[in-house]
């Protein structure tokens, strides 16, 4: 059977990519090795960068039903002067996956096969032949592209021969969701201890999540399933207390290995999510980064498949997202360095805690962790040479209210279809060229001037990032260059 895109892995990154391809009308199949959706969630937090992305696809409303996390900081030190909307929400990973799976099913054109795993791959100039294993045996799928969203141990990455350099784990951690009596539902926000850290957070009725990690030790192999007895011993070593752990619903291991794929692409094979970056799980950054990897790749892959992608568009996936992954790996390692050994880094923590009291410092780190500080390089070397780009260029567009001839709307709603958008916010003063040649891939929105955007005209990519902005709306040369750079040549003149 031939498909256009095969996606290995049905987690958040794989499902986000599937939703983006489905929205663009691209045929795809998602292969998830687990036979059934898990009844547990590995991650419990959703960062603002991903909430913005979901909002731009009309998927964020259910997210706001969840409370914000109570402990948010850097290296287990609290931020000061926090912009409240940037605090992550405690959304279970499984709920995010359900939202995305529902969207995939609603769109059609993308098939999800559970209990099917990629075990082999051979690519040539015209496509990729993928070998898949299920309970009924092995079978081949021929596809134009293969995308590995299959986690830190990615089979696709290994088959593609992409190196995964980094540092090994020196941490032995266990996370457990456990059923306990109501009387046992204590709460311990993440606390740093001489040998590691410990957290106990109530979830829904009768369920708590315990995370415990011992630093500077040999991690137990992930091939050995953790037990509730092992978790109890770990908690006692860290805290000196014996806690009634109850009945386990989920037990999983984690560590502090930090690795990033050398490349995000090898020919017709791409990687996204944990397949390209793993790190110590602090701040919910892995899930956040994976969702935005998929958002970046989806429209570019669809553009190439539909035949209008300009030269180099697919390569820009790696050039834009690799630095983002590297930055996440850097800041998680920095947080680890601020936590151990506690008896030696105490003075550094005291000084850093003072720095976090400065709003400028907290704001810088919050924006980094939430992913709202991402700025992509939008101007090529062959672009217009006159002047510097507008301050908004390369940033995600703000969700400002808009007043159009058809009524009131928001920027996010105008991006729900996953197309590029040219906004004329000049009140009729802009001298924008005719863009009808791009109407198969670009919408135009004319609205009253919007103070929340700070420009007279904006060109926004399907992933919500500003490709071009102008304060007067008269930079015709710059707009035409940006259109050709990100949306290819017009289909008509």
C-alpha cells in the first residue's frame, strides 16, 4: 500500500503532525506501537507556547478548563513578577493526545493504526519503503516521506543513521501514579534534598503522582520495570520518611541524559519530538518542544507535497528547530547544575534566587522555558538590503482582536485553516501589491488598525510566525520577497 507520509509514533508530536497534514489535505498514516491508548499521562503540564499553537488551530478551549501549576520556577526556585497567563496549565498528556486524535479523525485523510511498529526502512530517490510489524506479522508500506516521532529510543532515527550525541544519565528517577486513601493525600511541591528531589502532587480523586530522583548515581536500566517497593525505598532514601504509596497505576523510569540529534533530516526521513531531543524532565519542555517541532514541519512538508514549496523550505525545518532544541537542552542542564551537589552549590542558589527576584531575569527565563521567546531568522541573504527587519519579524504573532468588514474576530481564528495570512491593518493607507497569485495557499484579512499588533501590515506563516511586517504598509519589495521566500512563486499573475 502506498501513502504520502508515514508517521512513526502516536504521541503529542506525531498526532500534532498528523493533524497539520490532515488540515493541509495530505494523506498520511500514523503507526503507534501501543495497541491501546494509555490510561495514564507521562507529562502533566502544557506550556504557553503550545497553548498558543493549539489556539491558532481552534483546539485550546478545553485546555483552559485545567488549573495552572502551583510551582513554577527554574532549578526548583520560584519566579518573581510572573505574567500570570504564562504559567503552565496542568493538562495531562493523554488529554492533549485525545484532543489531537479527535482533530485527526474529524479531518479525515489520516489513518491511525495502533499496535503497529516500524521495524525497518529503506529509502531511495523517489520514496521510502517502511517495514511494519503488527500482531498479524510484518508488511511493507511505500511512502513519499517517513517522519519519526517515536521517542528518545527512536527506531526511525537509528534506521536513518542519524547520530544522537550528548551526555548519559547520572540520575535514577521514578514517577508513579498511585491510588491512595483520601487521608493519605498529602502534598509536597517539588523539593530539593541533599541526594535528589521529591514531589507528591494530588491528581483526581484518590490518585497522587510521586516523582523521586536520586542524583549522581548509576541509573537502573529502563528495561527493568520499576516496582512500588523500589519507589518506596527511593523515597525513604531521599526524605528519611516512609510514605504509604498505595496501589500503583503507572510506574516509569526517568533520568538526566541529554542528547540531541545531529540532524533532523536524512533525505526523505525527518525526526520530531523526543526522537531529536531528550533531557531531564523539568518544566514540561519536552512535550512543548515536540508539539512545536510538528507545527513547524507540517506546513512545510505539505507545501512540498503540493508542489509550491520554494527551494530550501524543507531544509529550514532543521535550521529553525535545531537551535530551539539545543536551547532546551542547555537550560535543563543549567537547572540540573543548580540542584546538585546541594552542599556545594548552596551559595550559587542563594545568589540565583536573588537574581530571580529581578523581574527582567524571571521574564527572560520564563519566556525561554515557555517557548514564547522563539524568533526565527526570516530574511535570507538575497533579501532586500535596505533597513533592519521590523521588530515583530520572526516572532509568533500575538492573538489580538480584529475588526473586519465581516465583524469581530481574532488573529488566532484567522489561522484556524492552517494557511498563511496577509493582514492589512492600515485603515486603507497601505500600498500592498496584488497577492491573488498566492490565493491557493494564502488568505488576506483586512481589518481596522490593531494596537495589539504594532504594524500596518503583517505576513504570517501557517505556523503563526511573522515572515514580514511593516509599520507603514509601503514596503512592497520586502513583502514580495517574503512571499516568494516562504510561499513560492505565484500560480498566476
